[in-house]
C-alpha cells in the first residue's frame, strides 16, 4: 500500500482492507506514537467537515506528523480562481500526502492523477467516501466479530449518500444480506445495486423502516442531505421520512448496533443515545485509529 492513493474503496483489495483493520486495532491499543514525525500531511477541505477532518488531523498529530491545509475553499486561492489542478500541483510540493474533500464527483481521482504525492479521498460529492467505509467496516467487525453472514440495513438517503455507496461496495466482498430502506426518490443507484447482483448477493428494498428493524445485525442510519438537493421543495418532501426512536428498539436482536456516519439532524432521537445498541459516537472514535492505519501504511512506515 506504500505510496498508493485511496480514491475509491475498490482501489484496495479485500486483503488490503483487512490489513488496514488489523493495523487499526493495533493503533487503538497504542494511538500515540512518533512514527510520522518526519512527514507532513496536507488536509484540503473544499467543503465543510467536522469528524473527517478532525479525526484525520488527530490521527496525524498523535503519530507526530505536521499538518497543513485549509478548511474552506473560501480561505484558499480557489477564491481567486485557481484551478484544482494548480492547487494540487502546488500543495503536493509542500507535503508527503494529501487528504482531500471536494464537492465534485471525480475530483479525488483527478487529484490523484496530477499529484506528486498520494491522495486520500475524504469525500467527493455524492460519489465515494472510502475512509468512512473502512472505519465502518472496523466498527462492524469489532461489534459483530466478523464481516461475513450479516444482515445490514441502510436507511435514509441511499441516492446521494456516498458513505452508503462505498460501504455497500465493500461489503459485497462478504456474504452480506442488504436491506435498503429509503423514499422512492432516494433509492440506491442502479450502478451500486449492480455490484450486489454481480456477487450473487441478496438485497431487499423497502420504504418502511419497521419492516427491517427486527431482522438486522446493523442498522445504518443516514441523514437526508439538504445540500444535495437543487430544489428545496424536493428536500421538504422527504426530510423527515425516517426517525429512529428508542421505543422502536424493543424487539430487536441482542447483537444489534446502530451506526450513523454523522452528523445527524433528527433521524435519531436523543433518547436512543443511552441505549447500549447505539454505537455511532464510538464509530466516530474508531475513525482515528483507521486513519492512523491508512496514513502509516501509505507513507510506508508499517508493512
């Protein structure tokens, strides 16, 4: 994995996924090391982020790396009209690896092709979010003991949800049964469902969350993303389509864990937070260890 960019979850093999998860487990036991003290990590966030940006910066800092970058395109030379190509070519002179979030689909792939250093995609529009996928896989494996033979429900915005797209593709390497719950307007794209079909795996589509809650091992909630809608009226029609309440968890499987890539708006009520099946805040913490594993692997300080 040394010097290898991560743009799509499919850029890494199943074996490489597992290696990252194993390394993340080691970093969870010992997160503070100085193994990246000779490296500079650039975090280029062209759209807002809290958890992804801060967890990457925490991961890098705890391993001794220096962090440079920006948190808003308005504070960069993009505001002056600089192209993405010129930004990447310039920044890659100043660092050993770039972590980038950008609102345009395909931007991360383009950046990886022009950059002099490896690029990690921290989200490109509604396309992919591979590091979120790896931390989700780590969380699933940690709570369920395996990634195989699980029933996993994805609920909410499956059309624009880049975290969903990446995770579905990754879980196609395992014997997963998918339960896809969304408004008709926000169904999982056909291209992503094709990945499920190619693996001869089973998926069920539904508009009713109550149908799936008793059946699943993982309930992966997502918010309806207002920023992905060009027409505010379309957003208003679906924004409250699914709201998970604590009372809805009474007859669920004992091993059920509720996950969410965050931020949440109102799709999980606060009374769920105290339920032992709620895992989304620990899931966010797991992102630090997974991103430490990625940085250390791509920069070549671990095998």
